[in-house]
């Protein structure tokens, strides 16, 4: 089954599914979380029709295989590290596209970078609520991708940077965005990327330093890190949702995941 082409009832996840496929060879961690987000979103849209159920099951099977293959990658085993990686990847991509756009470079790489950054900022909601600056960046990235392509298709010359005062007012604070990525950084890949600017809408691998240890949590009576607490709550909610569908296995897995965050930090 082609996992980049969901059935009609799930057309809302088509772009993130395509993004996952594009990263299968380039960056499996990005592909993994794109599909996690696709499943999370797709189940809410339509999990009952035969074609949607079949597609979502295929996604889950693929995710299971990926998780086994990447079991030693902390960006997969820890959602906290995964979130840090995806956020940094998306922000680097956004900054790359923004710089090119300001320089009036309206080539395919600029459009693709804006579009992919916007999609990955959607994916960030898999981990929980996103910041206001990420919301602004996501809206601006998607708008710019569509705007530039529409201008080029119609033979117009796009306006570099914000096209109007309204656009300028909706532009995210880039200095604030740079500070949003959590302190916990993913371990770098075995073959560190070049420091050169990315091409064809692909940023360099995020994470150039070894991961820092999370703060001590409630274990032993110490204060629980809010990020860890949020992850535990999220998995507890997933467990409750699974029980609504009589999915005992998924409920147990998510409860165990929640307990892991609460007891092993």
C-alpha cells in the first residue's frame, strides 16, 4: 500500500503522509513522527470506514516496524527528545526559507521549505499544545508557500518578505522562536551533517550535542518536571480514549508509557 496516498475520507492527512514518504530515506525520525501525527489525526476524522481503517492499520504496522528498527534512537524512545528534534528541524527549515524569501529567491527550494516547515509545525501538536510563536510561524509558512507558488503560476513577481502590513504583523518573532526548543537535545546522528545551508527544502540534521538529562521528577519526593507531567497526562488521555473503543491493548500500552515517565525520571 502506498502510505503517501490516504483514501478520500482522510484527504486532510495527505500532505503529512507525503512529507513522511519524502523523509523515509532522508530522515526516518521525521518520517516516524509525521506518521504518528497522521494516525492521531486520521483516527479522529474517520476510523470506521473500511478504506480508512485499512490505511490507518497499514500506517500503524509501518510505525511498529520503524519503532523496532530505531529502538536505540532516543528520539524515538523518548517523546521529549523527539519533540526537541522535530521542533528544531522545523525552525531551521523555516529560518532557511525566510532568509531565501527575504533575498527574493523564490525558487522551488524556498516554496518547499516553507511548506514542509508548516507541515512539521502541525506535527508538533502531536506532542501537545504548541506555543503562540509556533502557531504564527506555521500560519506564515503555509501562507508564503501558497502565495509564492500562486504568483509564479500566474506570471507575477512575488513580494519578498511580508507582502503587507497585515503580513508583517502576523510574522513570528524569530528571536523568540530560536529560544523555544526544549533544553533536552537529541543525540546527534552517527554521520553529522554538513554545516552548509540545506538544499531542496531539506535542513541539516538537528541536534549537535549530546542529550542533557531531564530534571528529577516526583520520584523520591522531588518536584516533577512540567514537561514530563504533560507527557504522562497525554498518554493517560490516550489510554482513556482507547478504552472508549474497547481497545485494551492500546490502553495498556499508553498507561505503561505514562507510568514510565512518572517512575523512571
